[in-house]
C-alpha cells in the first residue's frame, strides 16, 4: 500500500540533535506518498 519506509538504523549518529531527528520524522508523516504507477 501507499506510505513511506523510514529507517533510522543507519546514518543517524549519536551526536545528531534530537530536534533534527524529530523534524525528519514529522516531515515524513506530513509528506504524501507518490501515486503508484
């Protein structure tokens, strides 16, 4: 089905500010998924 897969396993370092991670998650929730071909 439509939606996003957001994987935080790679690329988020321990020193990454929490606010940055939270904004990334908010953006993923707010961004519509493209229509399937």
